[in-house]
C-alpha cells in the first residue's frame, strides 16, 4: 500500500516505524532535519515542504496514494491538507486532532474526512482503563469491552512468583501471553514460572484483569477520588471521561482565569486555584487522601516534581503525562506509577489504518516491541480448524477469541474457526506474518 504521512514528529515517526517494512511510505514535513533522520533510519521517501499546498501534496504522489495520514500537532494544517487530498484523490484520509469540537463536527458529518482521531480522548480513555486496574503498568480494552490487555511489573512480594503457571492459583478467564525478563521475551508454557521483576502481559476478561491487579498488589482500594493537576484541554477531557464513570474529580490549576472557566464548564468538579508545587496546599486540602492523581501539566519536569510531591503526601496511584518520550524512563525511576505519552497513544490508533482492513484495533507495548492485534480469521486461512496447541509457532499467542459475540480464553483442545475474532499478542516484527496466515 502507498501511504503518505504528513508530519515527521513523534507521531509521524511512530507511524513510519510500525508500517515502513510492509508499505511504500512518503513523509511530508517542513523540517529538513526531521526528514533526513527518517530517511537515514527507514526506507521511506521524504518531501520537504508545506503539506497544505497542492504542489507539495502532488509531489508526494497523492494520485497513487491509498492512505493519507495527517499527523502533525497543528490541526488546522491537518484539516487543510486533508480537504485537498479528498479533492485530488481517492485515498482514505485519516486526521489527527486535539479538538473535541472538531471531533464532534466530524461525527456530525460536517467535516469530510474518513476518520478523525482525538489525542485527548484516546489518552483519557487510556487513563480511564488504568484507573480500574491500579497495579497495571499499561492496559487497553478490546472487543467492545469484553477483553482487557494488561501489562504488570511483578514485585518481589507477589504471590505468583515461583509457581508453575499450570498449577498456580491464577484468575479464571485469563492467559499470560508473555513474560518479559530483561531484554528477553518468552511465550510461557504451563511449566514456566514468573520471577520477581518480570514484566508480564495478561489477556483476560475485565473481571479477571481486576483480579490480577489484586494478585500483583495488595492495594485493593477502589479508585473513586482523583485529583487532576492542570486544567488545560487534556485535563478537562480526562475529567469528563472519569466523571462519566462516576468518579469524583478535583482540579488543581495555577492560572486564575482558567480555574474560573473550568469551574463554570464542569460544575460537578471541584476546582482549586493553586500551585501544583505547593506542599502547604497539599497538606491543607489533604491531597494525599485521594486514591489517585493525574498530572497533565504542560511540562514534564513539572509533572514529575508534582507527582513525587503527591507520593510523599500519601497519594497511592500517580499517572503522569509525558510530552517527550525520553521522560518515560525518568518518570519511572522517579517513582511515578504510570507514565503515558499522548503522542504514542494517538500513534497507535493511527497505525491501525495501515494494517490489514480486518484489524479493528491495535495496541503497542514495551516501546513498540510488541503489538496486540484484533482481527478476524479468514475463511481461507490455513489455520482454521486447527487445535490451539497445534498452531504453528509464529512468535505470537492468541489470548482470546470472540465467537458469536462471546469471549473465549482458549486452552489446548479449543479449535480455531474461520470467522473467529481473535486477540493476538505478537512481536511487532512478526505482525505482518500473523496477518497473512490468519
């Protein structure tokens, strides 16, 4: 497939890295250094110029393009280029936006693009998923909420350590699809044992995911009171998603005017005009009593400092947004429980459009080393009718099957059938192979 990506920033790079091996990709950007870095690392064509002009889009080869992804952080530029592409070609057009208003307008068919994806909304949904699984490092929901994928770091006191998986007392309706130990990954057999400091990936029902959280951690308190630091567009979108789930939200916002605006916009949320770095405020308002805190300030050092301050005052679960991918490791070493890069979240959603059309959803794990694919088994698949234990080793594990609307977490004697919707854990470099054989 011929794909044009507008934007060579973090999101554009993630899209290229996930798709370049199997597609003919051209990247448009005004920054020659960004383009050269992509061209040096990946086998892609680059075009320097303004992607909102007909000349540059034509130079990129839009007439022969099957998919156009507008992924820059400038949503107006994304929309202008998308409208040009719709007039000039038959390409599928996917647009990244930071505006919930634009997303609503697209849903009302007032904006003529094929798909529009909001980084704020995707990030808010990711945080919403984490809130219910406090021990999770990362989580995602598949198959309309019937299947949950959870990534855990195993502490030294976890009860699952040292027991063979086949005999350990583990939550029903779940499967450990991967054990990551240092740089090595293994698809565990029944005799495999989980060790302290392993990172494991579990696919199961939502209730099983919550049980796994209790197995991994003794913390079982329900998260129902959250403090959000930063009341910008990202923070307010997160708040709306959480309040829709019945969670009480408090805001801490340093700008007086913005604090007043949010208090009017979200009357059910309590809004404090205060500094996110003021220990006296933390003490006075008993911020440490909150069961979780989300740090959505505009700078990573501020998020880190505020999160560490919250931990010292007793907040059990801290979730911080990282605007730079390099901040993720710093956050984790600094004691932040969960770090989320909104650009990476939106990149995962955009990458889906470059995969096989049967793929309904995709998630990336462990710095994009692994993928979770949600796809349907073809009628002509050579694996249809095969026992689960007899499936060939393709560097992948089927963690769940959706058959006739019902989730199945397969065992050795279960049979894979044509038409099954499968949730597959796979090494990223083998994803295209799995797509072909299924």
